[in-house]
């Protein structure tokens, strides 16, 4: 398992692509969109709750999705469901990050600060959780950053331990099946599986790259922008091409299967198609690209070519995104410690 680190280091030296880390706003635990006043509020623990102790809190409310004139004829209103709260009990979250929905409609959430993956139904019913253990290392467990599922129905989780960063394969019941180690960089990492090759893609915000591994941890290739414009990749997804969100340049970068750069879209701003610190990214069965526009408190939907379609406003800073087999949109909130499910969008 240590071989993956050496392979990665050798590849870095051979390609001469090592770069400085730049500013530290994207370091774990830092958020450049939070003001000092917000930090004081976000840092407070809710020791008392007027609603009393609940393992799972469900809220139903109405949210709007703004449609582009070419796509819809007016506002779309729908009931959405939010579950969870800050805590460590079953059904509670502490800084949820990445999320994936299985073909059987189970939601798997990387519950980062609780060092576990939680499993719920798409109706918000708590099913189980399992600790994100790291077998065969000095790190007994890790804080999971992101989670994805391969074609065999097993989970791949990337996270940070005390001495290194890790990729671990788990069964859906939480049994560790394998994995490999990564060099510690101190930045958030996203993960995805290319179903065609079973390769594992992991973002590297230190190098401005996406590393492609085989399941045994051997490095296949490192993907970077030809002009080094992709600087702080956050999340990654695969839908024929590799799609990467970059919170530093406020863009999405698209590469083909071989790692060749194809195009990019976005750019800093709050207008249609512009972004502010994009985080989670996924695609749906229609080929749409969905991006968690974190700083603008919205989810933007694009065509497969990066053309703006419409916007969904969740009312919070969206972190992780996933689309379920029945078209449900699932969004995590890092600061609210919740998961929101849209039956449609």
C-alpha cells in the first residue's frame, strides 16, 4: 500500500510539475467566503435545542428553481426535505462533505468530523453508519472528504488521517476491502471512479492536478491543465469525460478519458453561468452538469457543453452533490450539518 505514495512522488519528479501551495484559503478548515461574524456563529455548538433531542430532524419547505427562458416557462416550486443536525448521534452530522446515491436509493454521506460514513434512504430515514477505518497503517481511522461508488457497488472513500491521506475501498456495510495511501497535502480531496476502466480519480489541490490510479494504488497518469490554469481542484466526476471543479479560478475544467484538456466554463461572478468557489459536481441521466456554486448559495445546471440551463436555490452554501437513480438531487451543507433531497429539480 505504500507503493502508491512512491509511484506518485516519482511521477511528480519526472514530470517536473511540482508547484508551491500558494495561498492557504483552500486549506482544510478554512473558507474564504465566511466573514469574521459568520465564523463566530458557525463555531458555536448547539448544546441546547428547543425541539429536544432527535436523532434525525426532518424539515419540509418550499424551494424555487429558476429556469432559463429557453428551458422553462416560469418558476418551479416543489417540496424538498432536509434531514440531520449537528452532532455525533446516529442521523446527526458534523461537517458532511461528499455524497453518493446507490442504485437502490441509499444515500452515503462522508460525515467528515465524525470520521464515518452515514447511510440514509432518500426519504431521510437513518439506516446505519460505519467508521472510516484505515487498515494496515498507523492511522486507525480518517476524516472522510468524499465518497463514490464503483460499478460493483462498493464504495471508495478519500480522507485524511493523522500521518497521511488515504483512499479506502469499503463494502456498503463498512467492511474495509483494500486501498492505498496518498502523500499528505492538507487540502480537501475529491474522488470519483471511471466505470469504464475502474480507475480511481483523486484531486490534488497542491499540484493543481487530478491523479488517476488503478485500484491497487499504482499511478496511471496525472491530469493537469496544459497552461497550469487549473489551480485548486476540489471535486471530480466522470461521465465519459473528467469534470473538475476549481474553487480558485471559479471554473469547471473538462478533460477526455486520456487526460487531454477539452474546454472550461464558469468564471468568477454571480451572474448566470458564473461561479463563486464551486464545490460539488455531478451529472445526471440527461447529460446535464450540476455544480454546487458554494459562494453564491445555489446549484447551477449546465448542458454537457457547459452552457447555462437553470439554477436551483437551496438557501445555503451547497457542498457535495449527487443525483439518484430516480432523478433526486441530494445536496450536503457543510455548515448546517444537514442533507437536503429534491425529489426533482
